[in-house]
């Protein structure tokens, strides 16, 4: 005989010639010399080289163990004293009762919905995350949940979790903010065959997510084409001069066209406008020449108008001086004064005759 002591918090399994005999708990036990004892810690998971089903035939041992049988298409989430411990996959597991309080949450993976009460911290843990599909709908987005290609429901902002299985799950998302689309460098011919490039923009917002994502494929591309067609339709009906004079009317026309057609795309047009109208190099030179000619013509008209007014003023002055000798003399002295201001030296020749002539000029 031999004495075996099992400490508190532990348990022993007795084997004889490789066969299980019995379980012994804390305390001192006398065994045969042919017996061997495997000691287990009650805080650890129960592992044994022997088949678990054979050991569980012992009712005393079975009462001391909590057995968890995980079937196909299942996982079991294990908690120890209320804290997440591990994820159990397909198989049979045994845990000692007594020192640690275990709890288990069984998950049927054939259902993609997470109906169990599982905290977000556990869902996002490394052990469990590989069994989960995560979709995030941002605060400025809306989503559509598609199950096996069919619309299930609309999703507002938030994070959504689904179990991984053979069910095809997809979340379609749309940006619900006010957006802007631009048509840049669009080459169009006017009614008078003048080629120009136009940069145009429109501001829009998605208002019907089902029409935008499901009823229409590439709704934004369709909106772009509608903008192009509306621009071509309007610009092709007017000459270049008419377009340049009514630039704002282009945006008004395109806005009206897009509002009526974009509704079928689930889009609401908020605003539109012309950013630039760019002429080709040759056409721009011709327009510059026309502008220069117009300005020169305007300058010539102003010059002729001023000359006419000046001539009319001179004629009126001449009539006054013809009727008034004193006024004529004052005008004459004014011109002599102007001439004298520009003369630094005067050289006289001819004797008294020149002096007499000057006297005659400056005397009354």
C-alpha cells in the first residue's frame, strides 16, 4: 500500500494498468502499489489521454465536471467568473466545477443574425472576430442590407455585426452629404460652328437610396451624361455672341433639365453653374481683334465729338472778336504772352524799325 495526498484545489484520477479506477479529492488516500494517480488543478480545463466518454461513466467524476458538447455549425463562448475566456469550436470539452464559475453562450452559425447577448468587447476580440462579419455605416451615410442578393432592410449610421456562414451578405452604402459633380473641358460647337470648351458644375444630394443604389446602375455616371447632353442641346441652339451675352441662362436651362430627369435616379439637384467658357486660340485672337476694333471706333467717335465741340467754340470766339476790337486785342496779347514765356533771348536787327514794330505790337 502507498499513501497519496491531494492538496486543496486539486483532484486526482486513479489508474491501474492503464485503466481508470476512480477519482479522489483533497486529503490523504491509501492506494495499491499498482495504482498511479494523475493530479489535476480545479482551476484548469480538464484534459485526459483517456477517452472522455469512458471517464464520464463514473457518476462521481461526471458530477464533478461540466461538459460542453459543441456540434457542427456551432461555436460556444466560454466565460470564467463572468469574464470572457475563450471560443470553443466543434468537439467535447470538460471543466471542473467548484472553484471557478463557468458560463457558456451557444451560437448557431447557420443563422447570420447575432441574437445572443454578447458585448461589443467580446465581439471584437481576436478569438471571436474571425467568426464575424463587420460593416460600418458612417454618420454621413445610409446603407442597404442585401441577403443573398435581396434587399433586407435599410441601415442607418452605426456598426453592424453578422455571423460568418454560407449566407451571402453585402451592405451597399451611399454618401448622403451634398455633393458636387463637374464636367471639365467639354468641347461643344455653337450654332455658328464656333468651337468652345466649357467647365460646368452641379451640386446634388441623394434623397432615395433604393433608386440610387438598386434601381439604377452607376447613377452618378448617368447624371454626368445628362449634364453633357443638356449642355450640348442648349449651346447648339445659340451663336457664340448670344452665349457670351446670356451666360447665366445656360445654368438655368441645365438646372431645369436635370431636376426633372435626376428624380428617377434618386437624386435631387440643388444648384448648377458655368465656371468657364474657353475659346480656341484662333477664335480668341479674332475676338480680341474685334474688341480692339470696337474700342478704336469708340475712341474715334469721341475724338470727332471733341473736335466738333472745339471748332464750335473757336467759331463763337471769332464772332465775338469780330464785333469787339478790344476783345481781339486782348486775345492777341494773350498769344504774345504765351510766345514770350517760351523765349529766353531776343536779338534785334534793323534799327529803329524793329523797335517801332514791337511798340506797335505791345501798345494799345
